[in-house]
């Protein structure tokens, strides 16, 4: 589905501060993949997401979606088929707008005239979708979203992302800012939606247990490279000790000394 070939990006090229943030990344993301992505700070995870979403463009290499070259396509065009949820639960919703207006923007992808097209049928549809969250938000359509908790807003962001039917959904540590209870709720919803709608998902996490428990495939990044790509039964049988041993065999150091969070 989505293919990255020889992707690299260098910041501050030709200066003493030159940084090769990604180095010849070759990655094929298949329809229905749920990929967890781990790596220490500075490993290149966020840069990889920025390249995929169109927030940045590579110094070299190509990106194709269904064999169509999208390497130089801007972020706003890719947003039609690439969804992204960030760590901060406030970024995915407009706090000063009502819940139903947030959902209208999502369903219309920015089309103007929200009040004209908002009718009882649409409200009923929103209520049915919101019931999936089990948070009682279906009874708060007229409330501004800034009245909701961080967990509620992140759950709403996830729901709206799914409603927009993205070809690929990028989750950028989307539970990291939440308390353990809400983080667990969001992860269960993530798996439920991924399974129900056969979503293609990439999830960056510093929580090693999440990376092991979720998805069919695991990528480990370090120093701008993908150093491990494990899937299927091999991935399902992985342990933290296995990951540490594999990292140590490649980099000659342990994960813990590399400041990767083990949780």
C-alpha cells in the first residue's frame, strides 16, 4: 500500500550541526498492518511520521501510495488519506466549538455551512458513533469540547479520525499524556477500531509493553535507521528480554543504557 524507498533527510546540511535524521529508510506498509514503533529519543520516529504525513519532505528517496508517487505532495493533500493523532489530547479537537460542530468538520472534511447541513438525522448518527466510546458523550452534543477531560478528548479525536476513513492512521504516543486508566481505555478503543474497520495503523510508543501487546508488526528505530522489523508469530512471542538482546547484538549496547523507556 504505502512504500518508502531509500528515504533520507539531513538537517543543517553542510554545517557543523549537520544531522542525518533518517538514513536510507526502506519500508512497505501493507493494508491492515498494525505496526508498533519503538526507539529512544532522537531515533527518528517523529521524523519518519513527518515524512509520511507530508509535514517534511525527504532529501532523497521516494514515497508511493498504491504505486502513485506522493513524495512531493503537501501535507494538506495527504491529510485526505493519512490521519495523525498526537500526544497532546488538546490538539485533535477545537475546544471552543461544540462537540457536534467538531464532528461535522470531521464528517465534511472542512466543508463550510455546518449549521445548514446539521439535521436530526446527522445528530442521530453522531450519537450512535459516540456511544462506541462508552463515555456518555452522546448526550453532550451541544457542549464545547474544552469542557471534556483529556481522556475524553483523546477518545473523541480517535473516533473522528476513524470516521474520516484514513488509508493509514499515525498514532504519535497518543496515550503518553494520559493517566493509566484513560491510557488503557484509549488503547482498548484503538484495538477495537483497528480490528472492526481493518485500519492500517502505525503507533509510536515508549511503552515497551504496549509495543509487545498490540499489533501484528514491530519496528525498532535507532540513529535514523530501522534496525528491526518483526512480524507475525515471531512478533507475538517477543519479550522485553528478546528485544534487549537483539538491540544489543546490533548496537553492542543495551536498550536501558540507550535511554529507551521500559515499562
